[in-house]
């Protein structure tokens, strides 16, 4: 067992070294660069594998394994097949609860109805020790996957709503609603929908514009520049850095080489989504 855990630690270190070698500053596995992984759950999962325990696959492993959206959708499909009428017929403003040592708070699934359809938002508002909403707005969890992991449970989970909450749930709702409205207002402002272009991409685009290749289709040049001036995945950004560091040949030749490489990545031009229509808290 200890040999398996030591092997995992070495693999994590190798992953971190490989990421840094291509210019990716963040380790692909959280904590791998500092060796701060918690192996207690890992040992438990290895024992489940040894015992051929199927719950490892049914429940997505440990909490740190972080089930994917597809795994949650699979569970929802299974639940709908088993009891669609009860699930679809749940009333609005219905609520429940269960004890969980790692998090205390209230999660809301809110809905905004538009003429073209509905949009849903999840918000987890952490609670203080006396069941008041935390005042730090940055503490509110907005990411869908993180919210789902917080409320992850099974049919056998004991239902429990803290008696201290009571009418105080409306204070939590006010915090969640304000957070949703802030995000909505951000998505309604066209200025906030522009791509966040990294410094490296801007530098490469500036180099290509300063040294345009001769006898090259202008459409190809413009397409490469459009692709450059868009958000890039970390992996491709690291590879672009390596290409840009290659200073072999004349500047015009380097520009052409960069253009051809950018077009070969398969990345696309960035298309900004349409801004959302304005809404109010009542919506």
C-alpha cells in the first residue's frame, strides 16, 4: 500500500515538472507541486479497489475526486427514470437539509425566466456558527460543480434542517439573490464580454503585425491574429511560448512560421456571446 502511495507522489511530481517545462505555471493536480496531497482518502479508495467495492465508481470516489457534470447528469437521469413524477412535480421554494461536517450554509437553485427560455443559477451562502449568512460576498460559492459537490448526498442521507435557521433563511436568500444579480449585470454589459487576452498572445500578435510575411494570404494572417487575440488554454499557451522563443531565421520568416503554427492548432476565433437583457431583483 505504501509503495502505491509513494508511486502516486512521484507521478504527481512528474506531472508538475512536465507542466513547468512547457510554461504552465499551475500544476495540473492541486497540491502536486508542494506535496500537500491528503492520502488518507486515497488509501481508502485503494482498499475499495482491492475489495472490488462498486461504490467507488457509483459515487465518483472521494470528495476530492470531484465528479464531472456528466456523472451528475447520469445520476439525474437514473433518478428521473425511477421517480420522474415526484421530481418534476417538486414545488418552487421547496427545501430540505442534511448534516455535513465540511460545510454549513444554505444552497439555492434560482431561476430567471426570459422570453427565450429559463436560466438557472446555483449559490451556496456559508453560515456563521449561529446560522447567520457570512458577510463576505467573496465567500459565496458560485461555480456549479462546487455547489453540487457541497450538496452531494444519497437517498439514504438523513434529512435534517437546523432549527436555528427558521425565518433566517430569507437573509441567506437576499445574499444569494444579490450575488446572482451582480453576475447577471456583468453578463449584461457588452464590455465584460470581451476576451481576456494574455500578455504573451498580445506580444506575438504585435510581432506578426510588425513583421508581416511577404506574399501570404491576408485572410490567413487576419485569422491567425483573431485566434491569437482570444482566451487560450494553458497547454496551447505554453506551446506558443516555445514557438515564440525560437528566433531562428529572419523576422518575416518567424512571422510566417508562427502564423502556420497558430492555424494548425485548431483553435477558433473568439465570438462574444450576446449580452443578457437587464433584470431586477423581482425577476
